[in-house]
């Protein structure tokens, strides 16, 4: 029996569900029961009746699932799969920043540790950040962390002046404006798809700015046949699968000698590690109860507002 069949059989025997983010390797996306963006993964985890959730993504995604489903076992194939954005916002430093602005409502991007979420009022993802910010009174002072690029983008489209934490994603920061402009010249009919974690100079060139799921949806519904994709290259798997006749070109990073448009953390998830973690039911995500009790509130607020807004 091959690894894939063994994994599927173990899932049936253990009543386990495999969830995967669009940035994981294609074969991980193929074996998953559910593939989605950060919002969809949280929504799906909140509703699953499986006994075990295997989160093929990065650590904060496993933590979010565990916080939402404290009675379930949440496994991740590799504990080292963290996130540079989450790492750029240590909870103690963020708590100091929050304490120095007591009149501010605190919005945190889902790409944060549970401890950072514990000092947050509302969690957002790139799928709902705009709508959640717009649902708050216009004059409400807001802290937005940790992604300065997503925060700056939301400020620009909502006319807000949120205070931004100075964090960023090492993948999305690296896309080259010059090389994207060259590609646009080479493919004048191509649409440029950009994740809002990219720098403002890249976002301003975009035909579509959105979460991984929003970019995928746009690529499917657009009549265009060529797309330049400025986000982690794993999303190309689902795009190409959904639209085999269209052309998807990964946007180049500044340094063409590196694979900088790949998230090294997401790519730690392999079929062998997925098999091992199901077999051994380890590594398991555990979240300190006090932190989880605090972090669940802003996560639930996000899910409630998203449901109300039909997101
Ligand atoms: P999405 O919510 O758009 O899937 O983004 C997750 C992420 O980590 C982007 O880098
Ligand atoms: Fe984190 Fe960036 Fe990887 Fe997304 S692509 S998981 S923000 S390091």
C-alpha cells in the first residue's frame, strides 16, 4: 500500500480530518479533506465532527484549531513550521504596545501566536479584515498588528489611520516591483493577483488584491487567460488545477537566485511527516488554558462578524 493509501486508511480508522492551506505542496493539498485560506480553515475546524484534526499548514493554524476545538486532538506534521509574521510580534512586546494605548481597540491578523491573540479584541484574516474594520465606528482608535503591509492596505482602502505594528512576512516582502513591471510589459493582457501582505508598491500595481481564496476565485471567474501571481507559489497548484487552460506565472522575488516566493515553513509539511504524525498522534498542539480562554474571544468575534456579514 502506498503512503497516500496508508494515510487515507488511518484517517478512516482514527476519524481524523486533514486540513491543508493553499501554500502547502500540491501532494498535501491533494490528500487533504479540505483545502482553504486561513478563514476557511478556522471555520471548518470550528464545525468538524472528527476526533483528530491534522492541520497541514503553520503552527498558528494548529493553535487556532485547538483553541476552537479544545476537546479534539490537533496534530501538525512539523512543529518547526512557524510563520515569520507571527514571529515578528512577540506577545510580551505587543502587550506593552497595547498597554501604552489603552483607548485603542486591538485588531490582530490571524497570523499571530495564541499568546498575542490573548491581548487582542478582534482577530481578522485577509478575507475579512476590510469588512471587520469597516464594521467598527469610524472614529474608533485601532491598533492593527502585526502586518504593516496588510494594515497599511486596509488603512488606504478604508480611510482609517490605524496604528500599525511593524511586522511583515519574509515571503511577501520580497516580490520585486521592477520584475513585475517587466512581466506586465511582456504579458500586457495578464492580470496581476496580489496578496495584501505584499508591500504597498506591489499592491498598487494589482488588478486584484485578496486572500488566497479570493485570488483563486478571481482567477477562475476572470475571462483573462494569463495571471501573474504575487503570493506564495503553492496557490498555483489549485489555480492550475481549476483552470488547466490558463497560464499562471509566479511573480519573481528581488533575488532571482532564491526560492523566496516559497514559504519555507509551509514546505516543511511532507507526506512522510503527515503519515508519521497520524501514526504516532504527535506532534500535538497544546495551548495553555489561560491563554486559550483569552484567545478564544477575539477568534469567536471574528467568526461571528464574518457569519453576520456572510463571509
Ligand atoms: P490567507 O488567509 O490569504 O490564506 O493567507 C495566509 C497566509 O499566511 C498568507 O501568507
Ligand atoms: Fe507566515 Fe508568510 Fe508563510 Fe504566510 S507565507 S505562513 S505569512 S511566513
